[in-house]
C-alpha cells in the first residue's frame, strides 16, 4: 500500500499523476466491504472551494478554504444527482405571494419573499430593490442538503444577484446569460437560496436546473473561520489558526451501528487541549459520540461511548510534531482504542453502555473546534478533514493499516 500512495514514488503529488490509479479510490474499495457510512474529505484540486457555497475553486497554495467535498463511498468527486426542477415552462410551478412562509411552499418551485414583486409566466419583477424570490423545493424540506443549481436568464433590466443561502451573493452580469452555483438548504428561510433584485426591474428566467450534490461536505462554519490551504513539496494540508478555524458537516443520519473508526493525519503546533474531529457537540456529554482530541501534557485522547463514555489517552512527541492518529470504538464490544503512528498506544475495555453512534441522527462532524466555539486546534490537517468510517462489524487489521498507510504517505512525518 505504501508503494502505491507514497509521494516519493515519482507521482510528484500525493494524489498521483495522469494514467495512474487513484489511491483514494483504491483505499475506499478496501474499506467499502462492510461500511455503513464512509465520509472522506481529501484535499484534492477540484474538490476544494474558497467560498463556503462551493463556487470558486481552490487553485493554489495560500488560498482560504471554505468547502471540501465529501468523496464518500467512491473515492471520487461527487456527481450531482437527478434533475429535481420542473422542465419546460415554469409558470405552473411558480407561487407568487406577498411573503414566503413554510405553509406556502406546497407545490412551489419559486416563491416571493419580502415585498411587492410579481411573477407573470417566467418573468420576475419588482418595483423596489431588495426583493427576493426564494427557490423552494418542498419535497426536500427537513434536511441539511447541498444543491448544484443553474439558472438561465434573459431580458434583465435590474441589478440582480443569486443569494446562496448564508454563503454570499453572485451578481448576474449582462442582460442575459446563466449562472451555476452550489447552495445549502435547510428547513429554514434563512438557509434557502434565492434570486435577489438589488434594484427595481424585471428578469425572465427559464431552464432552471436543481440537482442534489450528494455527500456530507465539510464547510467552514463562517467566512472568518476558513483555514489556509498549503501545498508544500506535494504535501497538502489546511492550516488551522487555533483561534477560530473550524469546519462542520451537515447533520449525519443515524447509521444504526455501534462500531466506528476515525483516522487523521495532523501536525499539532501546541500541546493545548483541542479538537481534531468530533461527532456531536461534546463527546463527553452526548450518547453515541466519539472524538479525536489533542491534549495537554503532550497527549492524544480518543473518546467513544454509547449511553456511557470512555476516554483513552496516549503520550506523543511534544509539539510541534506530526502524527497519524486512529480512534477505534466498539460500544457493544466495550472497546475504545487509540493508535498513534500505526501502533496501538492505549485501549480501554470499560463498558460504554448501550446504543449506537449518532443514535437519533442529530450530530454533525466537527473539525478543529468543539461545536465551532471552543477547544480550537492549532496546526495542520494533512490531506484530509477526516474521515470518519463506521462499520457494521469491526474493521479488520488490514483495513486499519491500509487507511493509516494512506495518511502516513500524506503527512510530513
């Protein structure tokens, strides 16, 4: 495995070269056999974006990172799902109302928000600036998802922009054209993408495409929280400042399994307590949670638990130091194990109670901070913002070693 993925084997990059097999896809195929959920965030060009909406790609070292796509079960950049928007004329799918509310979304594709705008056929118009037309997908309300949306427009006589939920705006240039963007959408008006008229006027729209971008993508919790991407000698990492850098995935569905592994290659710059990766807002307080944590006194900590929580500690080289760390949790098997550098460093067989990980499907994955508010990590996440891997059965030694070899080859040890 090391010969396949090593950056010293002539690849020129940890992610290989043209004509060579994708080492991540090869690893995922190894892990796939009994995975209930498998979430992977490689630092791959084309899968990183400077903004949290995923509009502007990361193209070089030194740029901020707002979003990293999840490569999930394939090891490849996710492909948008089937078309969700109505085709042909959109008139019958518009809902014009004085204000948008959740009760008005039945059958709607687009709804009026805030003011006196109108919808006639495919033409949107308003007599005042600040008018918004919300893109509503009622069948999909109730879950945090991300969509790839394309809007074609013509006859634009106003200053118009697309608001990507809370992730910023994209101006629509010229009188006609099209715009493609990624938007996140939750069951909340504040999260809905919409077309915003900055000035009075009108615009005709057609050929709107809305396709879900599957996966649990890691987004910075705010624009100031974005880390800096570095590509140094082929080693890629996101630099966390220890002050406010933090990423989070959407809430994960309940996998219904009680065995989990989480792998990460990191370089810590301090020995202060901080979060590398954590499932739930606080793994010490929430059932079905787990976490990889850097600790004071030069420790790493892995916490796992069902209705009871167990923590295992192991000493590591004082900061600054690079390590590949692995946490292995098994609730029903009463096992919490921590591996550092490919070798088991500590384990605990105390009971973890009962239940499964993320039992109600209410936890996101947090990286670099506890719930984005405390225990901020200072250092580098090498070539990854994860992953966390959950299996219906315990991972085999070969699977664990393959994952650790992948991260070792991408960590500047």
